[in-house]
């Protein structure tokens, strides 16, 4: 009797310890959570299943005998990405296009250090802008392994290519070619637009025939890595405005036109409205203004170069409270090399001027300043160097 009581007590104690350790309703050891996907199971909408290290949610009811594998986007969506994964997108794939792929991953949670890549393996044409907002967007990448391109149509609905906004982050767009149209439907076009606190990285992409190639606005950030090119732009290659930051971490080489005396684009690298643009060591040709900072914006353009052969262009322009840091920079055949006006500043010590008459190397007006100490090649100054003008402007040499 005593032995039986001890056995009962030990069993009760064991049950209590299990309850404390694992909680009520704990599944047996070895059972997957959620359960492993099974072709013989029955799934209703919202049911979860584990398949190939990830978990999926049923979006269509599936009776036994008619169960589809979780790779089928007509029946399932991703629920949780536990390890890094790459999904192929394109012709003859389970995910035939970007719209289908994005719907498939839109509600997925991405754990820890896992990265989810969408690998575009065939060219795609989009008739509307594509929004990249995602709760776990910082862990998502859009890329290609075979040089695929995305072409946006020639209507106002597709005037902006890829969009990121509302404080979202996106892991990056890598190696794609983005094709567009200038002034689609009467609306200026932008290839990549990040706004209202968004954050994105770009690397290895080529942008063709948009009014503006890359634009950050309203407290947003874009990091530009190596191999990024913008061609055929009509307004600006890179545009940072309204308290945003664009950081070009690997020098870009851009041209607003393809040959001598062809119509120039307005701006190469443009910062406006208390924004910042870091364009150190970049190169710009054939633009109305290659580097411009206005309305309180700041640009870093050390060792940057501007060339405007035969067109009425400015190399470096600071306007309306803008500042440009251009140490060691250079201008060639610009109508005006360095222009600072309306209470602005260009700091360009050790810069190099390769201009010919009637070009003007340095112009400061309306309480503005240019520091050109140590410059070489510059011979034309307005006002005369080291002399304060009647409007309070000054050029240091």
C-alpha cells in the first residue's frame, strides 16, 4: 500500500514538473510545430504547414487527395522564413512574375539573420509602379543572376518604377536593368523612388530613360553601391531632397547626353531642401549643372569632376543657402566652373580648372563664398579674388 502511494505521488509530481517546464497543451517530443506538410492531410484556409525548413499558410481549402505543395502560390503563401532562401521568378517557374512572387511573400515573417531573395530569371514588363513595402523588407532582396531587366510601361500609372515609402526598409535591388520612358503620360518619371522615411540599397543596377534615375525624399535614405549607372535621364541622375540622404559609396560616372553639343539634362547630382548627397569622386558630363546643392542642402563632392564640352553648363553650383564640399575637384570646359550665389558656400581648395575663354572659373554673388585656395588653372574670378564685392561675396585664392 505504501509503495503504491509513493508511485502515485511520483507520477503526480512528474506531471506537475512537465506542466511547469512545458506548459499546458505541449506536443510530444519530436513533433514538428507547425506540423510537417503532408499530401494526405486536409487543409482549411489559414492552416499552417512546415515544408523544406520554412512554414506556409493555406490560402485555399484543400481536401485530402487534392493537396498542393506549398511552392504553389495559388494555394499557399509563405508564413515564416527561418533560413535564407532564394525564390526564382519568371517564365516556367512556380512564381511566374513579380506580382505573383510579391503576393506570395507579402505576409511572411523573416527570422533572425535570414535573407529572402527574389531572383528574376526572365525579363518582365510592368504597367504600373511596383511598391516594395514589407514588414520585413530589410531582409528582402530583388536581384537577377542572368542580367534580366524590368521595363515600365509608357503611361502615367508606371511613371514611377520601384517605390518604397512609409518608413519601410528594403534590403536592396541588385544587378537588374530598369527601363522606362521620359515624361510618360505627361508625368515626370522616376526609376527608384524612396520617400517618407524609407531606406534602401542599390548595387549593380543600370537605369535607362527615366526623367530621374534615383530619388530620395522626405527623410529617406538610399545607399548606392558599386556598378550603378543612369543613362538617358532628362531631369537628374541622382536627386536627394527634403531632409533625405543619398550616399554614393562607389563613384558613379554619368552623362546627360551622349555626344558634343546635344541637348543637355538639367542636373547630374542634385541635393535640395536641407538634404544631403555624398558624391565623392563621381564624374559628370553634359549637364546644365553637374553638381548642385540648393535650399539649405549639402553635397560632398571631393575629387569629383565636371565636364561640359560646348554647352552652357555649370560644374558646381551652390544656391540659396546650399553648401558643397569639393576639395580636389575639377572642371573642364564648363561655361562656369564654380558658382556660389544667394548666401551659399563652395569649399574647393586644391581644385583644378581646365577652361578656356569666355568661360568663367569662379563666380560668387549675393553674400556667398568660394574657397579656392591652392587651385590651379583658374584665371577668371567674379568678383576679383581675395576682394569682397559690394554684395558681400568673396572668393579666396
